[in-house]
């Protein structure tokens, strides 16, 4: 078995366990990259995944390929990270592509869209269903590519200072939200705000926000949202499976030795699964603490979800009529999603509903 086959067959862990890394890179050059994270370094989940992935790459290349991960804002402000990658100011950024929907709403398909795919469905579309080629076709003219390295799963719907029971409660609501979900909430009467992770809590404390969404119990508790807002809603229909990962400068990528590219891909794939396992392990523990501390858990009512779904379909139609790239990704994405949803309705959803009835509490 050749070395590249070893990487593809056994994964990065297999490469390291086999002691093959030094042989792969013994004659390879030293490479130093900078990575601007889209997240604060207080989050061991999202920020930590980029750090762990960089370490795996360094370990697998015997220290020859080093990536320094800087927290959001340290090198460039988070909203400028995509431009910094495109023009080569940094070689890569570990971020959520939907942060850049202000440049082009098509960016959203690299992360998630309202009423879109869950984690497993996104992986199936990306790695098996042609999603990778579709999205990177969109990025190619921008001198970039994207590779998933993490996912949050279905997120929580966020923290609110007051209860949200009817559509009237959405009117004028100043709510921090990223991606196309902001357009959906705006259509429902809310006032969406896109604010970087590290700036959310001060805005919430000052009262300039009425509510905020981030990810889920573990991260939200770390950021302290429960100290200001009491009502915690679910689910985040705008983020049913948010992918985060590396946007990479294409020229820098092409300049890497082939073995480094393979190792980077393997490490990113490992991080993609690793982040999800962290959230699945940590979120239930954090939720118990939050509830014990007085957090009030609430579901979004069905009329709110129905109105949001209708608004999302209208918005997709409007954007598709103006943006051919968005329409191409939209049509491909939802055509792949429909049969997967119907399949999981028979299997995952049925089983989950039954077992949840037996293991409540």
C-alpha cells in the first residue's frame, strides 16, 4: 500500500499510529500558515477544533506544516476574513461560510439555510452527493475553496428576555442572528443583527438586543447568555446543522506538497466528526445545569414555525430569481435533501420518537 492510500484508507489516526508521517514528509519543505478563526478563543468547541486540527496537521508532518490559529478579530475583523483569505493576507480561515451572505447569499450553502439539512444529511450531500463540487465551483472565482471541519448539529433557538408565543411577539424584536435566518426573521417583523461572537454578550447586557442565538447549551453557558436572558427556545429552524470549516486560498493550497494536502483533508475530516461528538456529549450536561439555575425552556409554537417556513420559501424564490449561482446551489441542495428527509422519517425520526418516550428526563 502506498502512503497516499494509507492516508485515505486508515485516516489520519492510522497514519500516526503506523508511524508513517516522518517517511511521508521527510524531504518536504517547512510551511507556515496563518488562520483567522471566526470565533472567540473562549470556546473549546468551535475555536478548539481549529486548534486541534492544526496540531494534528503539525504532528502528521513531523512539525513541518504549522498553522497558527488566531481568534476572531486578532488578525482581521471576522466579517473581513473571507476577503483576507481571497487576497492572501491569511492562507485560511476556520469560520462559518454563512457569515458572508452580505457579499452573496450563496455563501449560506456552505454552512446551513433555514429548514435545511441536518448534520448527517449535509455530510451525505457534501461528500457523496456532489455538494463539495457545487459549492467550490461558487468559490473558485474568488480564489478560495471550502472544506468542512466541524458541525454544531441542530442548534437551540436562542435566548429571549421575554416569552415568544405568537407572531405579534416577533414585531420589533432586536435579535442577533447569522446567515439567511436573519432575512426570515425580518420578514416576520423582527430586527436581525449580525454581531460577532465576542461582542454579543456586551450588547445583550446593554439592552441593545432583545434576544440572541449562538449554538447550544455548552457554548451559550460559556458566553453567559443565561445571566441576562431567561427564556431559552428550541429549535433553531434557521440552523438545523451548521457546518463550519476552512476556507482556503487556492494559490496557497496549490503550492502545498501533495502529501500536506492529503493530511490537511484527513485532519479536517476528523475535526468535522470530532466537533459534533463534543457537542453531543457536552450539550446535555450543560442544559441540566442551565435548567437547575432557572433557565426556562420553551418550544417555538407551530404557527411561528409555519410562518417562518413560508417566509423562507418566498425568500429563496426571490433570491433565485436574481442570483443564478444561488439558484444552482439551492436547487441541487434541496433536491438532495428531500429523499434523505423521507428516508430518515421512516428510520431515525421513528426510532428517536419512540426511545425518547422511554428515556425521558
